[in-house]
C-alpha cells in the first residue's frame, strides 16, 4: 500500500548523491508528525535537487535576491491549513549545501536532512521572520532532527 503523502524527488543536477531519497522521505514524515499537521487526504510534495545557477535564478525571480541560497520553499497550501493535494515544491542547491556542510563541520546527508525539514516546515506555514517565529521554528527543527539522530544545527 502506498502512502497518502507522495514525495517526488526531481533531479535537475546529476551530481547529487543517489542515496538521498530515503533521507528526504524520513525527514518529511518526521516533520509532518512532530508539527502535528494532519494529513487530510492524498497529498504530493516535490523536492527539486538543483544547482547554484538554477537556485540563483529562482531566488532572483521569487525573492528579488541575486544569489543562490541553500533551500527555497514554494507552498501551495494555506499556512497551517489542511495538508491535502499539491503541497508545494522545495528546491535545494547542491553546491551551497556542500559548502555549508563543510563550513559547519557536518556531513552532507545530515545537512541535507536539516534543510528538507526546514523547507517542509515552510511549506506547512512556519517562518522565521521575527525572533518569536525563529525560536518556534528552530525549536521544532531541533526536536525533529534529534529524533532523526542529527545534532542541533543551531547549537554554538
């Protein structure tokens, strides 16, 4: 039996490691569970694995920022609304993730998992525009990652 949440991994850059699909699925399902968001029916999420050049174009087009970024989320559901149908897209830039993992002294799979969780929480409606929002979102991310066996990415 298939899950009511379909996670489509789309590779726009062939240099991404091949073994990330199970990590992404596990991260999304744990974030869904711990966020207490309720799946209301069949739902689909796309995770697009791209590169810095494509991510820069997306960041410029949608956020007016002429630079690449690690992760972008494009929600298609209302913030904190029903989790059903097309949930949205998460795009990730490989070179940025590789560089950040190295700079942070973490493994690429752990950093990838963190950013999938981060991106999916944005899809659900979480944000970090204010200190209070950041505290709530980062706290939830930290708990989700701990249950996935990943250290707190926000620890000093």
